[in-house]
């Protein structure tokens, strides 16, 4: 009889070809672009007022992020033959950070989340490309129409929270740092750098953020996730940004 630990010991994370990496990247990036630039404007026609397009974008991009979570599960299921938690945990690097010096888990490395989060915050201070107000959540919610829309609007607050969660913990970070990064050995020691580039270019749905995303997220999320073989590092750093936006959204609802 096999024990419950057997599947964990026999899990092998494969090294994908570059073509496979690009195909999985496209499976995430292309739907998001179509949802943002084709589906959202069509859906916006069913709404009224200045918040029509932002509402459509929240719904469509939220659906795209949920698809990324489903994509991760589909790929792991086909690769490992199971979606049990011990399998997911090892296949997606959902473990505590591992010291590259000792090869063992080192909980002291969790403290690195603080400076990495501060590094990620610098992204907001970098010069950015021209951004359409209706397509930028920060600009929209900072506008009078955005604040009026969110005031007392608990339904859309819940929708936003769901989108935020899939944007970090269950969507983008899980796919890029949990699924892609451990399988990008074909890029050699530059795997983390290519991962950061792919993550930046994935933002076809909001291309104005691509330069800052590559310059900051690569070093705040991709590099530490690779160095310490833990996607939870990238998830935690990215989620700090999510917590900030949830607090802002809640403040607008309570106005």
C-alpha cells in the first residue's frame, strides 16, 4: 500500500521547450487582450453612464483572471495526473522560501517581503506612458465619477475583491511564478529575466504598464521567486499591492 507521501516524492517538474512556454504565455495573454479591447467595449454598450467601460473591464478582465487559474489547474492535472494539495504544492512551488546556500527552507527569508514590497511600490513613481482614464483603475477611482460610482456600492466592491484575489494569489502570480517559472530551465540562468519579460508583455490588455512592469516586477517578484524556489514570495509581494487597493476601494464605498 502506498502512503499519502508517495505522490509528493515522485513529482517531477519538467523543463518545457521554449515553444511550450510561449504557448502557455499566449493562452493567458491573448484572451486578456481580446477581453479588454473587443469584449469589454461591446459589453459596455449594455451599461450607461461614465462607469460603463470601467464596469465592463472589471467583469471581463476578472473572467480572464479566473481563466488563468483554471489554466494552471488544467496544465498541472495533465502533467501530474492529480490536483491533490501535496501535488499542487510541489508542482507550483507553493512552499516556504528555500535558502540557495543550504537547500533547506528558511523562514527568515519571509522578512524579505518587506523590502520587496517597497521595491514594487516604486513602480508607481516611474514615468508612465499616456493612460486612458476609463481603462486605468487607479485613475478612474480617483476621478469624481469613479468615487460617485463606488460610494455605498457594496456589490461592485465584492466584485472588485474577487478580481483582486484572482489578479494576484490565484491568477497572474500563480501562473507566472508557480507554473511557468519552475519549467523555464531551457532559458538557463536567465529564466527569471525571461519570466519577467513575459509577464510584462502579457499586459497587452493595458500596454502602457509594460515598461514599468518589466523594470520593477522582474526584480521584486520573478527574481526572488526563482532564487528561493518559492512562488509564495511573488504572490505575497504582489498581494500587498492588492491589499492596498482593497483598502482604497473600501474607503470609497464607505464615503
